[in-house]
């Protein structure tokens, strides 16, 4: 009889409070159960049960041994379930969440490619510019752009973004190119309501070199996309996260300025509820998304 088999018998006797009950639960003879417990006690050099003609009770040593045995058996069952899932095609609904603009630009294409590779998986993608409860919303995996606090969520860092300043070439030609953050006081700014930085105060650098400047926010909008649209049309300078204006920069519609004064980068994390077992659909999507996102955002 192997050691795991002996642990299973010991736990069954402890939970049933009798050798007969454990034998019935395990489909074995009472004599076999009794011999297995005796062999385990001999190997450990401990008395695990006090036996009387009417009852079986754990000794103090047996009580201390019970919980580690339960954990070992549970972990074994989890490993077997995980190994079995490796052979199964992932299926079911995968619920993801991300900030609206990042999700639309970067997570949605990853989800679409994953669905093509795994036709039994459905995706529910919640694009929200707010924190969500993974439990209340039934979230399997989320993406956050932030320095994370300790929590019950597990995080995998996949890259970085920066807070940048951009403006249209036409605006810069008409108003001049700011050379230092303090030059922004002479420029029109486009601010986004609801972002962490204040509408009229922008910070640059870090540590002893950190500088906060007052800007003239002539236009305040409630979405980053609206701010970028206004910047393209020449209404002023705007301060988004680096991924947000990237397509417009590549097209020559916006130009990055004050790059030498940017504050430290902000990490991007994939997060999921803590737990030993991760469903196949979630685990495979994590592998897929980590590779794709690190390829785009792995350097800062």
C-alpha cells in the first residue's frame, strides 16, 4: 500500500470516527483499513488514534497530522485535474476587463485571435474606466495600468506605458515647441476630466527633479479620444498615456514633445483571482496575452 493511499485511509477514519465507516466509504474491508492505520502509525512512530470498543478518536498528534494530510490530498486531486485539463479543448465563457481605450486597441484583437484558435470559447469583454470587483462581476482576467497595491489578486507584469505630451504639427508651428515643462504656461492645454492628474497641474520628472507646472486648460473633455481629436485639430497640447496617441503619432498627426521630462513609467499588469487552479481557457489566454503584450510594451 503506497503512502498516499495510507493518508487517504487515515483521513477517512478521522472524518468518519470509525474504521467501519471509513471502510464503507472507501469500499474496503475493515481489516484492511485497520492494518493500513497501524502501518502508518508504525512508520511515523506516533499514535494517531485512541481506540475503544465503542469509538475511535484522534490523539493530539493525530489532530496535528490531519490538516497537512487533507492539504496534501487536495493538492494531489488538483494536480490530477489540471493534468486532465491539459488534454481538453478549452471551452466556456471567458470574462475579461480592461480600460476602455486600451481594451479596444490592444486586448480586443488578442481576444479575437484567441477565439479563432479556440472555437469552443466565448469572450465577454468589459471595457470600463473604473475598478471592478472580480467576484461581483465574475471576472476571470483583467488588465490594469497602475502601480498595484497588495491584494488577493495575482498580477503578471506585461509592460510599461508613460504619461506623454503631444500636439499637432500645425499647433506647434503656430505656437512654438515647448522646451521645458514651464514653457507650457504659455500654451493652450486640453485636459481630460476624471484622470488622476488635475486638470490644471501636470507633473514631470521624479524625485528631486520632479516639477509640477500650472497649465491653461482651455478645453476639458471627459474622454481621451475626444482630447486627442481636439489636439489633432490644433486646439492645444494634451497629456495622454503613451499607447493612446501612438497611431496618430505614427501617422504624423501628432508629435511628442518634452520627452526628456516625462515622469517614470507606469506598469501594465494582467491580474486574476488568487488560487492554485486556473481553468484551461484562462491559463491559455494568459499565455497568449502575455506574449502579445510583452512584444508591444515590454520595454519602456
